[in-house]
C-alpha cells in the first residue's frame, strides 16, 4: 500500500510552473498569515493586495524562477503543485551576511498538503543545494510569530542571529533572521 507522499515527486520548478506556483504562493500566504485559522495578521487590504500581486502574480513568479543563482523545488502530485521552496543569494539585512551566502527565501506547503512531510523534504533538498553553492553560513528570514517554522529550523541547526522588518505593502512584519554555520 502506498502513502500519500509516495506519489509526490520533489522536482526542480520549471518556467511553465509560474502560474501554478504563483497561485499556490498567494493562497498559502493568505491561509497562513491572513485567515482566521492562520495567524490572522490584520494587513490593510491595499497593502495585502499590493504584496500579493508583487510576490505571486504569474509575471513576478516567472521573473523569480529565471533569477540567476536561485533554485526552486516543487512537490508535484500528478501535475498539481502542493508545496514549494525557493533559495538563492542572501538578501537578508545582517552585517555578517553577503550575497555569496545562500538564503532559504520561501518554504510554503499548501493547506491541503500539510502534515505529509513535504516541508521537511523540501527543506532537505534546499539545504543540500544551499550547502553545495556556498562556503559561508546559510540564512533564513522567518516571521517572529511562526513558532512551528522556528522549531523546524532550530531542529536543522539554525539559530536566531538578528531581527528586521519585512514589508507587506506599507505594513511591516517583525521577522527573525536565522543563521546556520
């Protein structure tokens, strides 16, 4: 008998995934950070709309997929994307970080796929790639209220190294900067 994760392929994202990736990213952000059963952050509607369009439109996603030095992975079940991860040159504002270091930029698991172990599988693929592509520390920015993500990253050797504010439109989220190595 096969489990739900046996039929899920972790693969590199392709340009033709841009629309589905953008839709998954948009919905996962809303489910995680905006919805009442999520963190219910009260983003002003205009700020949220501007952020979602800038971050997850098919055009924005296609540009991000083509970024030199970055990598994307998707969890694909029969052509449906369930989760994704994105890593690339560091962009976090930390005095010891450089663009030559690697950053896990996003690790999103769709609501219907949570609990299948896809986040861990994508994190493992991302960390392996990041370690192979830098000789410096690895970095992650995480919303300060996301205890589940903080626990996952701590279990993989990440420690808090700083704080910054992440813009969602004009709204500013308090984020932690995590470092490993």
